[in-house]
């Protein structure tokens, strides 16, 4: 075997603290780029099973031992748990100088890693703008995925290289803009899941045998149009100012799915405001429509 045919040696020993849906997938992506997962920590039974499935033969150890073994540590715990985790690791002396410490929280930048930075760690915030399932498909979805990246100036190249190695595209987010950035993603992705799930339930109640098949093409086209054209893609009774149709919707929802009424009204009001502001909803039709949406019992008229 000549030198060009020899396998490339692993460059960084990778550890994962928090074997939720994100950490094992990122570790697998780094492994495919030539790095070497060496340790993972997880508490719940689901985390343990996920680690065994996604990172076979990688030992499951406590968080402090993950940091002891790894050059690059992925902190993939829930947002609210991250500050306490970082403080605890720093206070117990688990952090090593020169160690890359990467969290994947959308909410935080690198300031949350300050206790570890004072102990000599190199802090990075790499948030993949993607939903995760905890399965192999997540690694494939990282191809072309945008990462919200925040890093000190001297670590920007390192942050960019790691994201690219995982198949992603770095998008630089200022420290002070992280909460707004994360709110924007949650508004779009998390609420979309809720809306789609509600829509499928309502279609099922209406007698549709395969709601997913009906919604798939419609929602795919709507998403594509929205990404291409923004508010100009708005269609439907609210954008047209069909107050009678909207009132009928609200009435039916009160009868068959009262838990969906508040969300329907809130989204319809927001849609009406945006349609009006962008000239899609005629002012002369907006008054009756907004009256229906403002009246708690408007759907019963």
C-alpha cells in the first residue's frame, strides 16, 4: 500500500456529553470526516440505547470522563441544563486547557461557556438548523444543513472547518442575536409540526383516510412558495378577505376541535395583518374579517 492509499489517521478524539438526538448524529458525522469518537455520556434508557445504536463500541462513561478522554467535546444537552453543566464541569476541574468545547444550543452563544473558557477551554457554539430523529437519517440530513455559528475571532476558522466537515454550511450569528435567531427557527419549525399535526387530525375527523398523502403535496408547494416569495405566497380565505368562510371555519372548529380555535384565530389575525400590509387583502374586506377574528364567538354567527 503506498502512502496515498493509507487510511487517514483520526485527527481529534471526540466526546459527547448528552446522548440525545443531536450529539450522536454529530459525532457520527465527525467520525465520517476522520475524527474518532472515544466516549459518550447518557442518563436515560433512551439515551443509552441511542448511543449504542449510533456509536457502537464507544464507551458510555460519566461526563467528567468524557472530557478526560476527548480533545473535542460536544455538549448536547437541553438549553436550560447547559449553564449548570458548564459551571459544574469547570468547578470540578474536568475542563482541560486547549480542549475544544462545543455546545449545540440555538439560544446561547459562547458566553455560556465562560466558566470553561477561564479554565482554558476553546469555546464554540455550533447549532444545526435541523430537526433530529435520533436515527441514521440525521447524519444524511446534515448535508447542506445550515449551522448557526458563534465563535471568538481567533476560532472562526476552526468553527467553520468543523461545520464543513459535518457536511454543513456555517451561518455566523452575533452573540447578542442568538435568542432572536433561535426564536425565529422555533417559530417556523416547531410550530409547523403542531400545525401539521392538527391539520391531519382534523382531516381524519372529516373522513380523509390518508391525511398525510393529501397534505404532502399541498404543504410542500406552500413551503416552496413561501421560501421563494415570502408574503406574496399567501392564499386562502384570510388573504382573500372571505369573512363568511372564516366564520364557518371557527364555528366548525368549536364543534369538533375546540382546542384548535385559539391557534386558528391567532394565526388568522397574523395572516390578515401581513396580507393587509402587503396589499394582498383589500381594506374594504378587512373590516368584516377582522371583526370575525376579534369576536370570541364570531364563528357562531
